[in-house]
C-alpha cells in the first residue's frame, strides 16, 4: 500500500526482507527427505464405509495396526472410516429392530385375513 506518504512498513530494510517468514501453506519436508505416503487402507476405509460399513471398520482397524509399525499417514482417514462404519452399523441394527417390531404388531384396526370387497361407484356418481 504505497501511498503519497511512505513509511517504514511500506519499504522494509534488507535485513527485514531476509528475515521475513512466509506461512503460505503446510510445512514442507527437508530437501532430502521424502514425505511418508498415505496408507491405501486408510483411503479404502473411508471410501468403503458408506456402502459397506463392515469394510470401513475392518480397514480402519488394519490401518491402526499398520501405522504403529510403518508410520504412514492416514490415521484420520481410518478413524473417519471406523466412525462412519460403526454409525452405519448402529443405524442398520436400530432400523431392523424397529421394522421387526412394526411387522410383529400390525395395526389392530386392519383385518388380517379378510379382504375388502370391491365396490364400484354407481355410474351417475361422477360429476364434472
């Protein structure tokens, strides 16, 4: 913001320019170090947890055991897959219980084995 009046903030000295630290993103690894990869099972745990909850749970637990040995990234993905997998399993079990109770106790006002007779409307009952 250089305006008509320049201040020390507008034009930093050479020592200030060399000491300036920019925080433009996540920290980068050292020049010779390669970043550890994300565990493939962690990605599979998160992706498969919605359609197949059991796979998300199994893959998530596998990632936890592997991360202790290998140090790969993906712990958060694994936890997300396990949480979604367990939640979907709980929703499925609760839904099955509710559906089973609803089918075991039908509406008492509905006759079970007595079909309703078909009664057509009289021909003159339709009005325009």
